[in-house]
């Protein structure tokens, strides 16, 4: 199943662990990564692309999802992009509500946005939960409908 993921972490160190886990899962064939970006929400609400992948580029659907994260996004790729719990991973339940994802991505949190192919989502969910990541997932058709593309 082709999915668009957003995994929100409480900080850069946890997000780096999450990225490492995703790349390891791609390397061992558990998932296939089409593209990813690591983004951070600053105190002023803007979202900054901290790192883009070496696997390819994000789909138009994932780029549109980035557009919901803050009112503006600053990066060399010129993606245009748009609050509240104590912890990003307050629940291990996978979520699919875009508004909830925007509320969880509070200032000073970091997220990984990724296009992935996955056969068994609970494997990825368990790995991200173990390091404090809150997983949000959409199929391409769900995201297309949610974003009214």
C-alpha cells in the first residue's frame, strides 16, 4: 500500500532516530521509501525543511500535505506550507486526521513526511512508537480527498 506518513517527534534527536529507523526498514525491505523530508516547526509557527532525502522527491500529495503544516515554509525547494499535548506520542494509535496532525506538530517539534510503500503498517507504527513518534497515515486517495486536490 502506497502511504503518505507524517511522524511527529518531540525534538530533533528523536526525529533523527526515527529517520534512521525508516531508512533501516527501507534497507531491509520492510518498507519502500519513495521520498522523505524532515521538517521542524519554529516558535513563530513557520515550518522549515531541515533535510530532504536522497531517495527521490516527495509526491505532489505529500507536498500538498506540507502546505497544511504552517502558513509558510522556508527551504531551498520553495515548498509552500500552513497546536496540544505534552508529548507527540500520547497514543500509539495511528491517526489520519489532518487537523489533528497540525495540532500535534507544535512549535519546536520535528516531523518526518514520507512517501512509502508498506505491506504491514503495524511494524512501522511499533518502531516509531518505541522512540516517541506519533504516526499519521493516509493512502494517496484518502489524502487527495482530504486536501480536495
